[in-house]
């Protein structure tokens, strides 16, 4: 497989984005033109930070296709193609698989009756936590555990009832501290080191390097908290995607050589 160090998959929003699924929040109107501009800003921010972006082929008939994170779990040289818990999103995985085959990844797939969304999967240092209770089912977690065991990963199911995906509730800072907005986290004691953040969008970071995180502009107090800890923050406005229960993690899949 090719060995570019900092590369990330992204997928252009569908013109039907406004029809995307909403589960835990009230639907509000989404402006597809503004959303496209925000997505371009997100991609530009990744590129400005030295990440090469690889665009998965567009799929305009799938409203939620920009949330490419949900279609795959990449671990080392293995791409585990997800089986989305929402039927409307199942057709999205083929394009992601084609892009990862092209990049030289080994491919495995979550098979029925398993379901698993990539947004439910949080990885840090050999441990893989998977949110259970929403789009991902126990069979999906078991299959992921079997596929990742030879790569040395330990997969743990964790309860999830309050938000769409595990990564809607928590993500991890570069040092492994797990961050979350407590009212939305089922059980913060799952993680040895848990840091509560004051805003819901403050729970979501994409790690750009050991000192830098990408996050939403909608969480200024959480941003200040991270900066106090010595992190550099790159903030992007993804407000139109947040109206569809998206966050910064959902819009890309980091691949490391
Ligand atoms: C971590 N998160 C939140 C994600 N990876 N995905 C968000 C998907 C949102 C989409 N409207 C849906 O309902 O599927």
C-alpha cells in the first residue's frame, strides 16, 4: 500500500443534504449552499495543516454521504467496511471501499446481522471503544473485535443512549484524555482519564498532530480549556452539518502510512 503519512478521506456533500437523518434533535432547515462552503472550509483547514485529502466519489442520491466516517473503521493496513445501522445509509459504503482498495488497504466487512457505524468507534493506543445502543449492535462489535484482534487491538462495547454515535458523546485528546459533555455521556467512568467539557460541540476533536486539534467554532469555552492545556486549536464552522447531528470527526477518516 502507498505510504503517505498524513492523508484523510473526505466526501463531498450531496445536494440533498437537507434530507439527512435526524434522530436525537429537532430538524431545522439546512442550507446546502452554505453547507458546501463549510465543507470546503473544513477540507482547506485539513490541507493547510499538512493533510492530503482524498475525495471518495460523490454519491448525490445519499443525503448523509458527507459523513464519511460512518462507512469504515481503518486500523493499520486494514479497512473494515461498516454496515450502517440506518438502511438509508447502507449504499454509502461501496464508494468508500473502492477508494480504500485504490489506496492499497486490505478490506474486511461487517456482515449481517451485524451493524456498525464508524462514528461509534473511538480508538486510542490499542483500545477501541464501540458505542452500543444506537446504530451499532452486539454482532457488529463482536465482528470488529475478531477482525482487529490479530492487529493487537482490544475492542470494548460501551453503553450509548443519549446521542447518535459514541463520537457524538466523546472523543480523545492527543494524550488520551477522553473529553465529553457530561449530560450526554452515559458512563464517563468507562475511561480512566475523563475531562468534562462545557459545550456539546466541544466534545468533538480531530487530532491533527500531537499538539493540534481541529474542532467546531461553536464551542469557545471548550476551546479555551484545550488551549490552557497547551493544545493548538484549529476551529472550523460546520454549523449546517451540526443541524444533522454531524460533528468535525464525521466529515473525514484519517489514514496514516
Ligand atoms: C460522530 N458522528 C456524529 C458521526 N460520525 N456521524 C453523524 C451522522 C449524521 C447523520 N445525519 C446520520 O444520522 O447518520
